[in-house]
C-alpha cells in the first residue's frame, strides 16, 4: 500500500491537491486568466461588488468642503503681490469703517481664503451713489 492510499484509508477523507488551489489563487492575484473564462468573470464581479458596495459599508469621508459663497458678484484681479476685489455695494450694509471692512472680509474670504484687507474705496456713479467697493487684499 502506498502513502496516498494509507492516508485515505486512515482518515476517510481524500487528500486535497494544494498545488491546484495555490495555482488558482496565484492566477487571480496576477490576473492571468483570459477574457471570457469563468475565472475572469469572477474577478470582474468581485471588483464591481467592491466598487459599488464599499461606499455603503466604509466611511471614506470624501465630501466637498462647505463654503458659503456670497450671492453677489465679485470680480477678482491680481495686483502685484495681492488682489483687487470689486464687490457690489448692495452686499455691504455697514456705515462705519469697521463694519464695512468686516462685511467685505466676510464676502472675500470664501473666494480667496484667509486675506488681510490693506485698503478699500467706494466706486461712485455720477449722482454720488456707491455702486461697488474696490478692495485691495493680501494673503495672510
């Protein structure tokens, strides 16, 4: 009696050819199966399941940054080492210098990031009404 028959008779279970299993696993890892084979279809199915089901079970936390952009029009022009912003006057309701600066900063920062206002000046029409504000700002 040879060794294979002895192990089969003692345990009652036929031995599993491990080389075939490892060959199959290696084929999946190295992607060595041709299109149209059952192994190729299994690999593609597993990949598709991962792509479509993983966001449901894994938290990727890949949400866009919430920025509250101001509903008014702002024109940005580069100016040397800073920027010149032109903000519509309707967006600014402050009357004193600090209130106007803080409102202008609140409008500009969602667009440009953290900046420091160096100066601003109102742009008037022929009747003296304020149409917009020109704001010079630099990155902090």
